[in-house]
């Protein structure tokens, strides 16, 4: 039986070009389409052969798409990847990390049989990797969400709930001037889902409570955190509390604070959200935080992905709590997803295509002493020493 690889070789084009010509997900010139169609006719290729070949060919490799590998892996991501690897190994699979962000390269690698299925991380609101992998019939699950998450398996942090709890705890202590240090909203030329959703939640919570606040977008490194703190102290001296969702920048903030004469939490309360326990414990002597359940998220993503290729875990742990996604946007009229159930006991022949698994996972609050009521009179002295 002819395969897509055979067609690509015969037509003198890439595997991804054949996939695009068949799916229509990206434009292909008429001349190229004609060559591909001629090869299909000559070789007797069936249009469903691509999916069949993917299903029948097993590499026992799962790929994780993490485009920021060159910048190092934060502890939160490391926890998720470790959980994916643990679940994969239970079923005889290995994992590889692909740093590629070019959708065409990713599809090409998958169609070449370098992995049986993929987990996409650092998901964008309009993520071409996700769209084109799905169009090519490649099994995929997400750690994160696109703007349109219908009919695809994903697990994500409940950013709206994490931001709401952080703001509420600070407000209850008396803080009325807050700054949110976030990631950049745009990554790889598109809106970064985590940053966008957290930003929207912060704006919404401030409005609900009548609190003043601004957002500072920072690069994921220590120096960016130092620069963010300097900007806040010089341009927004009334600030009494920070909410930080940027692990690497948090190190810069806490490292620069003593040099600028800022005591934590006496002068400035800090709560770090969507962080790993390890990072929170080792940042500035320990930061009060909303810790991400990295192991739970990674396990859920791995189970969903392996189920999509016909591998069912018989003794997996209960799925994470699913929260109402409509709460993230009060104007949303989307029907909340049904609760995730454990399908291990179902008859696999009843539906050969398992429904997508979807979950939002809450963060866990841990008080490490970096938040306190604000001073009645601000006592922040802006030092010139840097």
C-alpha cells in the first residue's frame, strides 16, 4: 500500500506539502497539487492511508513541543515533563522534547514517523502548530489552550481562579495599589494564552474590587525582573503589593529589592502565582505563592494523549478538578464542559474515537511570609544604588 512518504518522494515535494494538499489547511499551488494528484493516481494512494499508516506504525516515542528550550526549562515545566515521562514509561514509551516552533517543520517530523503523538506546550491563542497537526491527522493533546478549544484534549492552569485568589488575599490585607508582573502577551508572533488569560483576569478583579493597579510585561529572565521593580518604584511609588506570574523575573525582583531599600513584606508584599513549589521556596528566602500542580497536569496530558492512540491506563489516578471555564469571562455564553470521568472501565469498542479530555487545574496557596498588611504611611526609600 502506497503511503504519503511514497507520494511525497514521487512528486518531489515534502511530506507536509502532501498533507496540506490533501487537507486544504494551507494553500498549495495548482502546479504542485497536480503533481501530487498524479502521484496519488500512479501509486494508488488512498486518501485515508495517511491516518492508517500513522496508526499502524509505532515508534513508542511521544514528543513534547516546547519552543523555549534554549532559554532553559522552568521548574513548573520540568515538573510537568517529568510526569509525562513517568506515565509514558509505564507503557513502554520514551519522550523527546522538540524545540521547533515552525508548524511545517513540526508536521514534517511527525509525518516522518519520529513520534507517535505529540503534547504541545506554551500554547498560543491562535496556534498554527495545533491547527496543522490536527489537520494532518496527528494525535495531539495540549498543556494550555487555544482560543478555540472545542474537540481537542487539553489540561491547563485555572488562571482566572489563581489571579482572583491572589488579588483577594492582598485586598483582604488592605492593599489598594497593586502591580501584576506578567509574561509578554505575544510569543512567536501570536498571543500567548497563559499571559492573555491572566491579564484579563487581573483587570477584571481590580474592577470588581475598585482597586488601582497596572500590568508590567517582562521577559523571562532575572534582569527583566530587576528592571520591572525599578520601573514600579520610580513611576508607581504608591504600589504596596505585587502579583508575579513570571518565575525568572521573580528572582530579579527579590534580588533587587534590598539594594533599593525595599523590605519584603513590610514595604512591598509579593505573591507569586502559577509557580513551582521549588521556585517559590528558593526565591528571595521564600515567596507566598499559588503553586501549580505540575505533576497532576503532566499526568493528565499524558493519559489523554495515550488514550488517543489506543493506550489506556488501567490504574491511573483520578482526573484533576474541572472548573467552570465560563467563569473566566462573565460575558461568555459557552456551555461549561462536562465533568471529566475515568473511562478506563468503558467498552473500548463502543466508540473507537475517544472524546477529548479537558480540565482546568487549580493552584494551591502556600503562605511563606512575603505578604502582609500595607504600611499606613509608605516607607519605601528609592535608593540610587543598583
